[in-house]
C-alpha cells in the first residue's frame, strides 16, 4: 500500500518491477495522474490498484505485506488524529508485515531549519518562494509556498507535527508496532 501516493512515483516504479501495488490518496487529481501515467508508460505489466480516500479512515484490515507512507505525509492533523492515522496504518499491515514511515524529525528541524529558499520550476516557468517556521512550543513545521513568474500567482500553506524519535517510537508501540529499524535518510549502506 502506497499510502498518500501523490503523483505515484513509488507506485509506478514498483508496478514497473511487477509488484502488486495499491496507491491511495485523498487527491483525485493525483489518482487520475497515476492512472494516466500507468497507461502512457507501457512498461507496467500489473496496473496498480488506485483509490481515493482519507488516511484517517482506511478501508483495509491486515491486507498488505508492506504499507509505506513516505514524503512527509504523516503529522498533518491534530495529535489525536495523527495517533489514529498510525493505528489505521498498523491495522492495514498483515501479521508479520512491514510499515515504512518516513517523516521529518523534530530535532533535525530545530538544528537545520532553512527559513527561506527559492525553487525553480522544472518547466522553467517561474519560481516558488518557500518560507519555513518551526514552532518549538507546538512542534509544528509551518511552510508557506508562493509562486512568481507564472501566469497565475499561487500561494498555499501547510503545517505538520514533527515528532522526536522517542515520541515516534512510543506512538508506534502504542499502535501495536515494534520498531525494527531507524534510518537517517534513504541510504542504508
């Protein structure tokens, strides 16, 4: 289960390697994009199953060998809902299965916060100013995006709860999960 699959980078990569993948996201435009990309690629032998839905209420019970939630898609809700999401993820994993959860670490944000930076759009049309603020009192990362140099100026805001390693371990254990590995990035070698 690619939980919060977004535009499907991992869903499509695994499907192209002949894994049975289920992409799940609340954004119907992302799900449509994944469907279209699967058809256009021509490399995918097993089309991924896709569903629009809310991660706070997963319609799965011990259904997947692997559930992964990557790309900082955890922590966007209030404390009770975040804990509920973790329980939903744990409930979707088969007995003996694996949950991979990627999320920003509170201590890292406190030490390494980049308050502002510009990101050039891949198509070369415009740039986005990204402003970050970390609220130490609430442990929330608050990020504002504002585009410039495009036909339509856009501005949006996101906020998520960042957990310390200790907090995250306790949350996982409270959801019935045992933590078998902790990594600082994607390189495990």
